[in-house]
């Protein structure tokens, strides 16, 4: 076994990582094409994430799902 393989196997056996997020919010400014006029654009805030919480733990499967083109 090479030094790299040994290092990776020891690291994999002893390392547990948890990634956790709470109350995550994200808003974007979106141009409103119906209200905008030439040289006077109108923007609205669109909520993309609203108080999203979650956790990803080592050794578990995490899937981010959504339709095509949604920006996963």
C-alpha cells in the first residue's frame, strides 16, 4: 500500500464531517418587465431561499432535487 493510500484510508476511517445550516435566506433583485419602461427599470425582490435549515453528515446520502434549469 502506498503512503497516499494509507493516508487516505486512515483519514477516511477517522474523519467525520457535519455541515449544518439554519435559517438560511437568499433574495435576488429581478427586473419586472411589465412595470419597467425605457431608461426606468423597476426591480422587485424575489425570495429564493426562505428560512431553510438542514444538515449533511459524513456517510449519509444528500440529494439536492429540482427541475431542470432551477440552478441547483
